[in-house]
């Protein structure tokens, strides 16, 4: 039984890594579609979402089965319930990729408003945060999770910078730019929401690791 | 033990209802602040968020303890894990109320752009959806949960209507309206996200009820 449970936990790890890879890929492609003005990439993000939704349900079901079958205690139980939360966050990240792809489809066929500089930077921060957050869960690494939290202000800063530029330098000066500028502004906000989801994951990981420490090793609280 | 477990489940119900009431109140107040141009209401939403975050952690901890202590099977386990999901959704709704309150603080001291008509309508839809979603969980009522799903297109419609009006009738015509219009546009999008969270809750409830039906009474699948 012990061996089966360990194997089932390893399976869960693999599934979550897969879910994470799908979510990361969806974000990457949605921004590629925008950068390259490529309709087909944007559409592939939209079409791929069903597969990700199905994987989310399958992982959720696996977690419930794991708990019901093995009745894991403390640390393992917390790993599984945190896995369920990650699973939801990753599915939401993939949903946001669809939102970005749909906004991209709106701007791709219109004249280019401005060269994209900060938006790809924000996308890179978002992808790094998602990747690091998933790794921190798999490794139960609090320091790695804290690195994610430390990146969030940079994401906020980039979003505010992009928003300020679009509103003040475009929309408030030339009303005809508004319909296009609004799409870029929304994409920046979507990317920042991806960073928020990565932050949620990192907080869950820190909570998962420290709740056990606090409960079972209160003397380590000083660390 | 059985009696204790039932009491613990009732406690969990009460906690989630409380969390739901806080989330609903936060949304209501954030829109009141905007409608009445009242800074103090907006600030109270921001300041109240810490209390809601603490309740979220407490509920989460209770759920883990319930699973670890009573090792509930099938139906009860699924009720608790769905409760954990609801808890997260409700905390996110409260976070969005803070976002709305912060946007409201940006527009309150500026000249009024337009009378608010559709935004309060969208807020009413959002509040109704959240309330109905929580009720559907407490009662395990799939029909009620489906009512929530049926309201989501109306929320999308109102958001699109608000966005279209703000962009086409204000921002694209008079660039000086952009900085104010953008805040109202973001508030409409925040409200629609509240509806998305209510939809997530409703889907979780349907899944919670039907997963048991599918697993244990496949003959009822036709219903």
C-alpha cells in the first residue's frame, strides 16, 4: 500500500507538471500571436483550452480518489489539497491565455499602434513566475516560492507603466487610438493577473510547508 | 464521533455562509462607494479585506483538520474539498471588491463622466449570482447552481455594453474623457469577474453533486 501511495503521489506530481507546461505554453503562444500578428497561433490557444479543462477535472478527481483511498495524514494530505489548488490556478492561467488570444485577434488585423516593448517584458515575468511557482511546489521549496512573491511588484510596475503610457500618450491625446489601445491595456492587465495566480500558488506552497512546521515543530518558528 | 463530525460539518457550513456574506457585502459597498461618491465607504472595503483573508485561512485549516481527523468518505469528502474551493473563490471576490473600491477612489474626486445605469445593473446581477451560488452549495441544489450559469451571459452582455459605450461614445470621441472612462470600464470588467467566480462556484457544486451520482448511481445519468 505504501509503495502504491508513493507511486500515486508521483503520478500527481507528473500530472501537475503537465498541467503547468500546458498553462505556460498557452501564455507563451498567446503573446507570440500578438507579437507576430499570427491569427492561427491565437486560434490554437483558444482551441487547446478544452484539453486543459479536461486535464484539470482528471487531476481533481485523482486527488479526491487519493484522499479517499489512502486517507493520508498531515503532510501528504496537505500536499494533495495544495495540489488541488494549484490545479485550479493553472486552469485559470490557461483561461487567461484564451482571453489574451482573443484580444490579440482583435488587434492583429488593425494597423499597429506602437512597437511592443514592455508587454513582452511583462509576459516574460509572468512566464518565469508561473514556472518558478510550480517548481517550488514540486520541490516544497519555500525560498523558491518567496522568489515568486518578490517578482510580483515588478509585474505591477510594468502593468502600471503600460497602462499609463497607453492612456496618457495615446488615448488621452488621440481619441482614434482608443479602440486599439484598450486591447493592449487589457492584455497587460491579463498578464498581471497571470502573475497574481503565480503568487497565489507560491503563497499556497509557503503555507503548505510552514503549516506543517508550525504544527509539528513549533521550535522552528524562529527560522 | 459521528455526531461530532456532523457538528463540524455544520460549523463549516456556517463559516462558508459568513465568508459569503462578507464577500457579498464587500461588493455591495464597493459599488455604493462609487454611486454615492463616498470615499469612506471605499476605504472601509479596503480595510476590511484583512479580516476576510484571515477567515479564508481559518476555513481552509478547518477543512484540512476535518479530513485528517474524520477521514470522511465519498460524499462528505467531496463536500469538504468543494468547500475549500468555494472558500478560495469567495476570498477572490472580496479581493475584486478591493480592486473596485480602489478604482472608485480614483473617480470619486473627478467630475462625473455619465450617470451610472448599466454598472449598477451589472453589480446587481453579480450579487445575485454570488448569493445563489453559495445557497446552491449549502443546499446541494443543482437546479439553483444551473440558474447561476444561466445568468452569466447577461453579465457578459452588460459588460460588453458598458465597454462599447465607454469606448465608442466617450473615449473615441473625446480623448479627455479617457482617464475617467478607463476606470469605469475596469470596474465593469471587475464585476464581470465576480460573476465568473460565482460561475466557478456553481460549476463546482454541480460537479460535487453529479460526481457522486455518476459514481454511485450511474442509472441516474439520464436525468
